[in-house]
C-alpha cells in the first residue's frame, strides 16, 4: 500500500495533496520494515512482537488517515492521524525498552 500511495503521490496527485500522501507513504513503509524486523526478532527477544504490531498498525492508521484527508477530502480524519502516530512512537519505545532490558542469566 505504501508503494502504491507513494507512486500516486509522485505521478498522479495534485500539489495540494502530494505532501500528505508522500508523508503517509514514507512513514508506513518505514514502519512496515520495522514490523518485519521485529517479527524476526520476536522468538528471541521478548516484547519485539508487540513493538512490531504497534509499528505496523500505527503506520497503517497514519497513512490511511492522511490518504482519506487528501484523496477523499475528509478532514475529520485529521483527528485519527495522531492515533497512528502514538502507536508508531509506542512501537519504538517498546523496542527500546526490550533492547535495554538486561538479558536473563542462564546457568
């Protein structure tokens, strides 16, 4: 979805919505990659699964909200975009917490 929205922003969107769509697409793409990395780490590092889900869901909500604002002229979705932003930030915070936790000592 991020690639499709980004391509439309680059080639088919008017100047008024181009920035909205490019921003949403770039955030979604970055957080989709983070989600895949977290999924790969989940079996070995606790909490990375949660970080991945928060990142992916946040990126999707954020991107969709900006797309709805730009493409469908639905300004009320401006109130939804921060929810996606909070979820993305939460994903990064959970990942940082998981990375900074001391490793359990095995005997």
